[in-house]
């Protein structure tokens, strides 16, 4: 593929992910109906009154990974393979939890492995707090610990807000758009492409998730969105 200008790459990643998500979700809803893969309401944690498919995160993951793999320039993001590996771990964890319900310890362990791959192997970590609380440069081990904990925190933050129609998706679109613009302006086309790809994937999902929702993203989507948002935040902070 010839070298394309960054603004065209951003547009292609967004539109590609949007189209893939819009096309995929009706098929996922159809399969969920045939195989009876629903999020059934109960009286303890779930407030919705209808049975609703909860595999929308599959479309988000597929759209994001596909468009980034097609359009992301390896020279602009050399550690993309580690992001894919961590994303796959969280995808498998999320889909298993959506289908058979995993225990909290197993989900936390998968999040820890994904965060550790990102921080320790891909070396995507916070090396400085830039004066917040009077802290500037972090030592190597403090940087590792702080970054791993931060990634896990953001992942679970998105997982916790995935309970109201359109809430997690809307915040995901807003965060990815802002981070995409900021990364593009700060000269990180690889990170910006990831952000706009995620934005397109979530935007396509929101078409079917606004109230009354016809599909939920489930842990498959929430874990993925939280993870990518946390990585983008670290990339942006490190751009200074």
C-alpha cells in the first residue's frame, strides 16, 4: 500500500471500523437469537427487564483489530503486536465471562497479564507524572507498578459503567475522539490511528445500544475499550 497522509489514515480507520461494526452487529444479534445467547435479567444486579444479546463487544473487537491491522503503519507503532496479544487475552476473558461467567479472580489475573505485557514487554508505561502531587520522574519499578495498576483501574472503570444503555459506549467515543485528536496534534500517528479506529468501532455499536438497547457490549467490549483507552492515555502523557 502506498504511503498515505495521516489525515486520510485517520478517516479510513474510523470509517472502516464503523462499517465493519455496523455490518457485524446485526449478524451477531441473529446468531444470539438462534443460539439463545442472552443477558437474562435478574433481581440482584441487572435492571433491564428484557432479554438482550450481550456479545456486542465481539463486533467492537473485530472492527478495531481489523482496521488497525490494515491501516496502522508499523513504523509509527512498532509495538502493535504486543497490543494485539494483550487485546486477545482480554477478548477471550470477556467472551468467556459473557457466556459462562468467570470469577473475579480469573478476570483480574487476565487483566494483570495483559497490563504486564503492555508495560514490561511493549514498554508502554508512565515514566513521569509531570509534577502532579509534586512527582516528576518515576524510577523504573515505580513506573512499572504505577502503570500496571493504572491500566487495570481504567479497564475496570469501563467495566463498571457498562450498565446503562449507551453510557460506556458514549464515554468511549468521547475519550477515543479526544485522545485521537491530541495524539495527532502531538505527532503520534500510530496512537491516533488506534484511537479513531476504536471510535469508529464503538460508534457502530452505539447505533444498536441507545435506549432501548438491542444489544449490550458485555465484558468482551468493556474490557477491550478500557484497555485501549488506558494505552492511549499513556501514549499521550509520554508525548510531552
